């Protein structure tokens, strides 16, 4: 199974990933084999990635240019100051999933550049680039 997990909340620009999930679900023909889910906390990732062959995590990233969609490595996440509003940062959650044997062999992390504005605006702007990244995976 291939799964996209949109990490976010209903707080400000952090909602962009959830609006992106809505936009992805509205285009099932473009998703192929991917299942799309929303997640409110990286702490929930372990349960959500168990049994998957491919995992794509999408999260708003404050240090990317607005509208930018970029694949991030775990090494890049490690270099950043943790700024998660979710209580547990993404890198820690991936490490726990790996230690438990639940992390799939293929993982991609997509950062969304957002900067204020309406989350729906960022979802619409980022959708084509996210779909292009999913085609590569």
C-alpha cells in the first residue's frame, strides 16, 4: 500500500497540508495507488505507516519560500531547529516507527512553503507540484 499522510492542524498555515489532502482526494484519478490521510500529530505516524510499502509525509515548512514544494531528507530535518506545533517532531516520529519496524522501505517527506494567507490558497498553489512528486515515487 502507498500512503500519503498530510500532517497539520486547524491552526493558521499549519492547515495547508489538510487542505491539500482535500484537494488530492478531489482528484482520485491523479492519485493512482496512493491513499490519502490527514494526521494531527507526528506521534500518530507510527500507527499510520504500519503495513505500507511507500510513505509520503506532507507538512507545512516555515523556512521554504511560499508556494515551494520540496522533498526533504531526514538529514535536513535533523539540521533544523525543531519547530513542530504538534508536540513531537517528525524526525522523532520517523525514528520511533523505524525502531518498531513500522517504517516502510520507501519514505518521502514533502515540505510545503507557506507564509500566512489562506490555507486553501497554498493547497491550490502547491497541488500540481505535489502531484508531480507523487508520480516520481
